[in-house]
C-alpha cells in the first residue's frame, strides 16, 4: 500500500475508518497475509504499531506475518519501532505483550531470536517466560525450557513443567521430561519414560542446541 510506503499513518487510519465492518475484516486478512509479509523489519514493526493503535483486537494477530523476517533471519526486536510498540501496549494493554509473545514464539528458530523477543516485550520474569515456552511445541522451546529451569533451580517449578509436558503425550515432550527429571532428580512423576539419561551425560545436554536436539530425538548425547 502506498500509504505505508510513504509513512502516511493518518491517511491509513482514515482509510481503515472508512471501511465497512465486512471490508475491515477483509483488510485484516490482507494485512496479515499479503501486506505485512512483504515489508522489511523496520517498516513491518512501524506498520504493526499503527494498525494496532487503530484497532488492537482486530490487528494484533497480524504479528504472525513476521514469519518471513524470522525465516530469513532479518528479524530485529531491538529497533525503536519495536520499542514504540511495546511502550504503547505497556501503557494501554500490558497483557497484550504476553499475547504477542505467545503468537511469535512458535515461529522462532534460534535462541538469539527468542531472547530478543523476551527482552523487547519486557518478559523479564523466568516463570512468565516458562508459561510462554510451555505453550509452544518446538525443539527450541524445549531447549529454552530446560535452560530456564536450570537458571531457576526450583524443583517444584520443574515438576509443574513436567506435568504440563506429560499432558502433550508425544515423544519429544516425554523425552524433555526425561531430561528435566534426570537433571533435577524428580522421582515422583507419573508415567513410564523410555529415554534413560546417565549422570555423566547431563553436563553435555545443554552444551549447545544441536546436542540438546540430538538427545530430544532419543539419541545419546555426543561427547567429544
């Protein structure tokens, strides 16, 4: 849209305001699937800020259009435009910061991206980070759950995380539980787990992401 490329945010707001309810719903889809998916990082976040300012409930899900930036690793959460968006939401709808993280986390591919997301969207508390990570079923989320639990060093929280993962009833979740169980010495978890972790292997599990994924897939950790 020419209004976006020229940064005419008043004009964009006027255009959106002139739409009927049906056309506005159509515009929500167009923004999410066709417009935002073509924008570079800075313009993406600047545009997202202004459409959320216009109608937060309608456009907040458009953040998932950042997938193209994530895949080509041009996503940058440290820009002023992201900060402006966060400041706006913190002042008006602070709960939306967590909602945005919940939507973006499943798309992320690297630890650096995840840490950038948490820092930008003011998710400083480890327990809140865990609640976001536990809503995502990806290798990266399992890796960050394990690293966050190691940072907290709280058996009660570790057990709660395991109970949440067990409910997923899939192999990766069960293997993640095995890792957490072995590291924290949790002996009272329900269910039987096939992955056995030796004590000498624990120090190698989070050596790097690749080694962790190797174990999560049910293989022995590579020990150099």
